[in-house]
């Protein structure tokens, strides 16, 4: 194998593929990048048995071939080379020779035939198309609520649903859930799958401001095509919680409040907490005013925010971090917060759109 490629372009694609590398893996091949040189360019692949990434980069391929190279070593070398053209060549002993201006490296490669077969989408499977910004918003507004508890494997993923022309992502961690919907251009059929939250965060980091992402599904995997990069994710097997049954059917107290003012007040009230173990804030709701209080060993805070109240007065307490998460991920200027009692969950949602819902359990104070 022999090819010449631009150092910046090659570095960028290596960085993308490395997102699928599990550095803790004991399998040397899974800590490697598979580089395939074919007429027209390179394909760089990585796989950790849960997520795979395959991306392409332009190159002058002078001799076709493929090899697996240690991801960290190869990536560090290419990143440190001058901004010029890089020549990479392999020999019969699977040595990899790297040249760039006055720099020359020789490192060991591995047999590409031993690299695991990457999951492949059925070419006849349905394609779902969504613009990048919409998907970025869906992931950003829900992924923070994915559970980090390995004993709750189902909740370490997000429920991905297509129903008609509506696409929805839902994340639950046992204390709150976040639901975000978006319209899609085409909906061949309804779908319901659980995608790992880790994978969605990796996808989010690759989405640019412009363009569309194409999604396909097989029985065990989801496939995301973003420009010249294909990402596959192993789906989580199991039945997701029926979150719709958790939503209160009615409310006895509703407040309308400026989102930024409320967020700033809650963030100030949370400044006294030095850890997540003791971060309780208390809300007192009465006509025209929401009073926010917090107490800790180092002091106390008292904040008042103007509101419009519909319904009953209420005193209720929450984990400050969880309520901050819900408020800051809504983009609207004003929001509704609905309550029933001080022991039932509240629901935070935008006023003008029915696309985002955040449910949060209170804390007994």
C-alpha cells in the first residue's frame, strides 16, 4: 500500500474515526485504525464492538492495500507532522513508513484481514432524513438526562421514535426525563429503538451547521450517515419505560416565567452547594412571585422572580442541578412549569411549541 494525503485532512479524519476507539480494550485490533487505500482515496475505520465509524479522505493512491495501525501512535504522529503532504507506504513485513518533508517514521502494522467485520446496513432498508441542526437540538436537549448507572442498561440509551412525520428522542434517568420532537421530511414507517446515549453524543459532535443526516435501522444496529462518515451503533435490547404514563394528566398550579431570569436565580441559589449530595432548593409559589431559597453550612440565599400564577399557592423542593438542566436546555424566552402537589413531579415546557417536555421529581424537604 502506498498513498499521499494532505496532513490536515488526514488528521481530521483520524480524529473522527478515533471516537470509536476503546483505549481500555485488551484486543489490540480494537485499539487500532484500519486504513484501506483504494482508487480514489482512503477509508479509515474503527470499531469497539458497540460503535463503528468509517470515514473517507482524499488521497493519491499509488498502490492499493490495507493495514491496521495503532490508533494512538499513528494519530499522534500524523498530528505532529508539518502542514504538508504525507506519504505512507507499507512493506511485506507490515512495516508502515511515514514521510513528511524531513520527518521519517517506521512503525509496526497489523494484518487487516483480522480486523472485525463492521456492521452493514441493508441497502433496501428505509432511510430517514433530518437536518443536522434539528438532530443536534434533539440530542442536546435530552442527552443530559440519560442514566449513568450501568445496572440500568436500558436507561443508558435514548428511545428513538418515528411516528408519522414526527421524530422523538426521550431520555430517562429515574429522577427526570426529557423529551424532544422534530418534524422530518419523510417517514417510510414508524420505528421504536433504543440508541446508546454515548453514541448520540459522539454523533452530535460530528454534526455541522449545514446539511442533513441519513438514518437507517437494522434489527441490531442504527446507522447514521453524515457527509462522508458512516457511524453504526448497536441498539440496546429491551423495553423502554412508557414515559407517557408518567406525565400528570392535570395540574393544580401553573406558573409562567421568564426562562433566563429563573435560570439565573436558581444558578445563584446553587452557588452555596459544594457537592451534588446536598443541593436542595426550596420554591415558594404565590401570586406574582416565585421565592427561591437555599441553605448550607456556609450560608443561605433568598431570590425572588416575577411570575404569572394560574392556580394554587405551593411550596416544593428540588435538586438544584436537575432543575437547572431542564431550564437551560429550553430555547424559548418564557416557559410554563406545571405542578400538582409538592410530592408529585413538575413538568417544564415551552409556551409556544409542543416539542419539548421536561419532567422532574421533587425532593422531600
